[in-house]
C-alpha cells in the first residue's frame, strides 16, 4: 500500500468534464482514497496549470500518532486529457517530512525518505500518465500507466474536493 501512496506524488489526475483538467484548473484538490464519512484522504494533490504544463503538490498521510505526513512536488504536461510526467526519485528525496505539522527531525526525515526511495527507485525515470475513469460510489479512478502499460496495482480512487469541503489528511 505504501508504494501506491508514493505514486500519488508522481502521478496526477484529471476531471470528469469535457476538459479533463477542468476541476484542477478551478482549484479543486484531488482527495485520494477518501473516507467520505470522516472527510479524510490518504493523499491530497493540488495543481497549478499553465497552458500544457503543470506543477503539483501532493501531501501524503503516513502515520496517525504522531501525525507524519510528507509533501512532494512534481511537474509535468497535460497530454490528451491526461497528466503525464517522468517519475523522478529526486522529487521524493527532496520532499518535506512533517511530524504533527512541524518539520521532522533529521533522523525521522531520513528514515521516511529511505522508505520512499526503496518503494519508488524501480520507477525512477519512467514515463507515467494518468487517465481518469468513473468508479463506483461516485468516485473516480486514476488509471496509471507506466511506460504505456496500465498498472492497476498503482491506480487509485479519488474525489475532487474544495477548500471549503472540510477534507484533511487522515485515515
């Protein structure tokens, strides 16, 4: 499961309108693996889109007590209604690890980044794209491809949320 969460930082999502990135352009946040009753997400990704390029910021929920999260930033392009980028191990190594909302100490940060690197290293340098598909219960599915091959094991369900919807990282 941690490998799937890691891929959240390296993948992006589109919407469910004629413009697949319309929700992202409108400032919506992708809430990945949502618990809609608790209004929590295991990952949250926001996008800044300019033309055919984008920057994303993904926050990952890693542990509840103490609350450990990580923020990873990536860049890519919008191609054929999908967000596409090259998976870059350095993006994970440069991520910010937080404990209860404050920067983690060096030992914690190093341990988390080592685990992330182990999970992502085999994907370093590979091309990834995400196509959005309908899923049950009103959710959407990020259908992830790596070097053109669909990876169902790394695909994730999500819902678009706004700042005022009250969603936060958690399980």
